[in-house]
C-alpha cells in the first residue's frame, strides 16, 4: 500500500456513532477565494457550504476540489473521509492557485467526485509542477481513475500535458516525484526489515538499506504499511506492536537516497499510537522536500472539530476544515482552508 493523502484516517479507528445528521443541500453558495487579509488574515478560502473536500500543495501552488452541491453530512460512518460520498455531485472542479497571486486555474471534472489530490514535481523539478487527481464517476471506488496534470510553474497557470495510466497512478499514490519512483523489493506483508528501491528516469536505480527490523519496546512487527518519495527523501511507515501491554504504533522513517551508501533510515515521527486506554492521532503527512508536517489531534476533546487534512507549500502550511471529511464531527455545516500558524509539528528528514 503506497502513501496517499487519505492516509490520515487509519483503518484501525472505528467511530461508534449511530446518529445520522442530514443537512439539506439547497442552492450551493459560491466558494469565496480570499485574496486579501480582512478580519481574519489566516483565512485563505471561505467555504460556507462545505463543498471543498480535498487539498494538496507543493512549491508555491495550492490545489483543492470543489463539488456542487455539497454532500450531505453523516455521523455514523466508520471511517470518515475515506468512504464514497453519500450523494454524487452534479459537477466537480479542481482549483489551483499560486500563493504569489494571479488568476486561478480551473479544471472541470464533470459528474465525478474527487477521492484524492497530490502535488508533485516532474523530471524538470520546480520548473515542472504536477497535480495528480483521482476522481470517480460513481460512488463505487472501483470506478476511480488517476490523471496527472503538468502545469506551468507560474502565472498564468495552465495545463500543458495530461497523462493517465501507471505513471498517473504512481503519482497519485505518492511513489513518484521528479521522475524518480520508489517501490519495495520483494514481499512486504507482515515484514518490517523491508528494502525499497529508487528508480531514476535515466534507468539507474539504487536499493536502499533495510528498514529496522525491530524496536526495543515494540518488538512485534505488523509490517510495512506505506512508502512515499519527495525531493531527495524516501519515507516509510512501519506498523509495530508491544505485545506485553497491547500497544500499537506507526513508525515513520526517512532516508536521503542521494547520501553515501553508509546512510541509514532514521525514525522521525509516530503519528498514530494506541493503548487499551487511549490513542493519539495526527493529520498528515504534509510532505515537503525537507520533511513532514503532522497536526496532532486532541482525541479526548475532539479538537480541532472540522479538520480534514493539511498540506504544505515551501512557505506555508494549510488546514482544510469541513465536517464532511473531518476526523471528528463538528457542528458547523461549512468549511474553509486556513493558513496554519504553529499548529502543525515539523519533522525534518535530515538530522
């Protein structure tokens, strides 16, 4: 299982709620892009009806999906944000904006819902920004398809190329960046000391050292559950268990695959931790060339209520709020994209 921007909802967490709240769709109000600081300088996008359900960022670009009308709000789902929508939209769009200003780019998707978005860079690096979109014509996720859009690096924003197939699927899954692709070597199920390989566009490849086989406390291996690449770093997530106390945790490791052969994996974060009496959870990751951002959630007080996901450019971290895709269930029917200042913790890939 490669990494994608839905990874923030671990499949282990089951929310046992039986109440169903339905908010009438009505006539959707337009999503308002805030172009200048007003009363709330951290408000990037005002979404009064909760039409925005996915976000991605990279370089200096921010992308988000808009569906019309907004979906209904249900609070009896086992995994909020990962399941298909309750209702299909009449139409969907993906918007792309440059933090430095200029007109936004609109990508029309028609009668489809957006499952995930991911910003990355093509073989040309920062001069070749790309956006991977997974969209679906039916509620059944088996109908989803991946498309990779190559964009201009600045204003005016335009789509210069569209790609589908295996390359688009790898881009959407987070396993390719700058034309370099990471993939496991051999079997991964139930194994922790797995090796990953980075394939270069010119045909060269490098097999990375084995991931750590065990942890002193978390002795039991649950297996490799995710891998991704961004810039010069490869990230891997391993599920580990402490059988004595019934603890579970996700260990996130990073390695610079351009470093000398003596380089080794380094643990940088544990975004998910479970004990029989409590659990800790973080939204993310928002991956940059230098590391990862994770937003810790207050699982006891269910804060922040409407937080769905985070994404990061080279200069900012953004938080998407919307009850329809939130980890916890908020009361507000609308949503927003906000500039997150100091909320998310940064975990550098380098020591």
